[in-house]
């Protein structure tokens, strides 16, 4: 597969963002009044609060309604699209799956089961590491069974077959760590991933050596239409190879490369497996960076002229929330026809104002409704696209500029450029992350089992900048984050710790004063032998009270954090305590860390397990 850099055929025109007229002001005022009318911490009423089109509009505007739940993350749709599902435990003994009616907003308890939805929502999958198996519930029939693995399982869309790796993450032959899991230490030896494929209930299991060291992402049809004949894989085919996306035919071993880049993120197959979307990053040719869609039969590959969080609405139709110019702006929902590349805006932030927290949104079967976690009130909201709505053409997507911050936080970001496919993205947050939890008793044991910085994934050698005025107090000091680090004493008394630098800094020396934006070092890798092939990023900590306490950098660095992950990894990436499932699930709701204190995250019922 050649990289032609083919662009979409859409015409973005020269028109800019619509001006904010009286109609947009009335809608924002209505939403603001609705949110302001609730006291802090109050439960949202199970009553829809629509924002519809003006009288006389040919087609009504998309409809916004608040559902009767708040403080919830990672909602998803039932298989038939009739309910919004989520995990909650509002009182002891009431843990399990809950449902919100998308019309009335009323919330009811579905039952005690919780897991990962699979096979278009017909299966609930729950890994059980203690038993070394995975429990599976078939919702239509109520049948239950187990699979002999606690590793990540991938079911076909029709729920008839399953595939999973034999080795766990970071073990030889296992998948590489996913973003927000974190990784450090010695790199495991490169070996091809071994997997099991079988019927969904484990019948007819057989071993398969995959042609990559990487991950199983989805089942695909063959180009001749045979269902479930191929696996969508992502990984490296050789130790120093760039990662690629491949379709692997289980019948004859045929391999089709669908995409390749210096760094790949957010690989997402369409519902029936005919298309795949992904973000390509850090290529020598900048024209290869960005959001791409490709047919899995190898017939077409196209780069889109927008980047952001994305979901497949149906086969061949991709919905995108582009990265905004500023965190204060409303999100826009765009539609892209993958085959033609035609793109257009479905919602106007002046008429339908909403902001999504941390790319946490999902599309209903058929693509008419969207549920999202609001960045404004942390409630669940439903966005409905009316029948007959056509995307608006001739409008340019938002143009991100700089940090995308709002100017209300004291520190600048540590890079010259804003987040983007050619630059950086937030790979792991500060706080109770899944990676911090997984390594709580080893790498993060001195930090109370919590990831005590924010990891900003970027090419090795990227200049990192002073986030605020101060002076250098350490170069390669005893602050961890090998192989090299720089520590600044900021003017406000806090410390800024830059870890995983590629070399001993040649820009600053101990005692030197620095100003915001001054270069203090270059980014490197966190995995030995530190050759920038495994996990290139900078680990940035903010400590207060000397070295003893780490605090959340996201609350201090002025950036568009809800979009800084580029939408490549849906939803929140924090570990859940199923006995307190709303705790520490938002970017700015993370605890301070007292180094040397007891581990805080030994949850009796963690999720993921």
C-alpha cells in the first residue's frame, strides 16, 4: 500500500465561523439558566431540556437534552439504542449497570452485572484475573459462559467468534501497553504475538502466530465478503519497524497493510469492518500526519482535513468533534462520508452550544443520537440529529491555535506548538490512571500508587520549555524518570520536574534563572535502552511544599485539556473503584500525592480488573 497522501474531495470554502447573533445568545442563555438553577451537587431532574430550532427553520436544529445523571463517565448505548447505559453505585448494594431513558431522562437500574459491551452491545464481557478467566453474558438469551483468559478479548460484530493474545501486556509476545497505561523500565524482547481464535464460547480454539508484535483490534470481512475471515492488527512487524495497521487473513495468512506511520493512535474499525479510521503522527512528510480513513479491502485511503475525537455513526459515515481553537469554545459535530471524503458541519455552536469532557461521548446505533459527558456541568446529555438534517458545507473546521487555553491558569504548556498530529498529545493523565493502578506496587509505590505527573507524548528531541519563571535547582538529580531530568524552582514556590529527557540538558545549569518559554531540555523515551522506539514522551510533574507533595498539573497548565488527547482514546482513562465509581474520574478531580505515604488505590473491586 503506497502512501499517496490523497486528500479528501471536500471543499471547505473560505467561510469562517458564524458570528454570534441573537439566536445563539438566546440558546446559550437558556442553557446557562438551566444549569445555574441547580444547586451544587444536586441531582439533575429526569426531565429533558431541549434546545430546538427557531420557528420557520426548514429543518429543526439538533436537540439537546440533559439526562437524569451527573458525575458519570463512559456512557454507552444499549444494542437497540433505546437506553443510555452506565455503571453506578448510588448507595451500597446498588452497584451495577444503570440506564437513562434518552427521551425522559429517567434513570433506572438494569441489574448487577458490569463489563465491557461487545458484539454490538449483545455481550457483556468481564475479565476476572483472580480466576484467570473472562465471564461473558449474552444479553438476548441470558446465557453465561467463561473464556480461559483474563487478557483483552475481541469479539466479532455478530458475536460468533473471539480472539485474544496468549501473553499479557508487557510480557514477551503480549500486546504493547495501551496509552494511559504507562510503561517504563527494560523493554521486553521483540517476539511476534501469539493468539487464540475460537468460537465465542471457546469451542474450536486454535493457536495463531500473528505477523506483528502488537494488538488485535477487530474482526474484518474478507474482500470477497466472507465474514470474520480476517483480523485487524496494529503493531510492529520487526524490532525497529514503524508501527503499521494490517488486515490478516486467518485462512491463508495473506496480509494487507492499511496504514503506517512513525506513531499511530486511535485505530477504530467501522461497525461492519469495511473501514478503519486512525491518526498518523510524526512522519517525515507532514502531509502524512493527521486523521485518515481507509477501506479494509485496500480499495481507498484518504486523509481528512480535520482532527479531533471521532466515532463511526454507521458503515462509511464518520462523526468528528474537531479540536477547538480554545477550551472556551463550544464543540462542533462534523460528518465525513468516508468513500467520497465529503465533510460538513452538523451543529453550529451558536445554535447548539455544548462542550464534551475528555472526548467522552458515544453514538447510538444508526448514528442519530449522541450521548456525552458535559464539560460544563459533568452531567450526561443527549444530542439528537433531526431527520433530514444535511451537513453545512463551505464552513472551515475550527483552527487550533497555540495551547488552546483560556488564559485563566498560571502556567504555559511546555511546548512551542499546540497539541496536534505533528506535535504532541496527552498520553497519560496525572492521578488514578489505569497505568498508575497497574504499576501501583512497583513503579508508583512511593507515590501512593498513583501516576504523579502528566505524560505528554511527542517525538524524541522535541524542545521542552519552562512553564513559568523560576530557576534551575537540579539537572539529572535524584528525581527519577530516567534517563535524564531537569527541575525548576518556580517563582510561586512550586517545583516543575521534567522527566525522560533524551540527554543531559545542554540548555541550562543549576542556579540559572529561566523565563516562561525558555528551552530547558529535549524529550526522550521512558523504556531502556532509551532509543525512542517504545514510549517517547515527557513526564511533567508539579510539586508543592518542596519535594513532598505532587499536585495535578492539569489544573495549573493553561491548555485545552479536553481536546489534548486528540480524541484518539475514547472516554476517561482512570481506574475505577467499583465501590465508589464516581470518585477521581475527571481530569481535574485527582488527589494530591504525599511521597512515601500508603498506597491509596488498593481497591477491593477495581475496574478494569
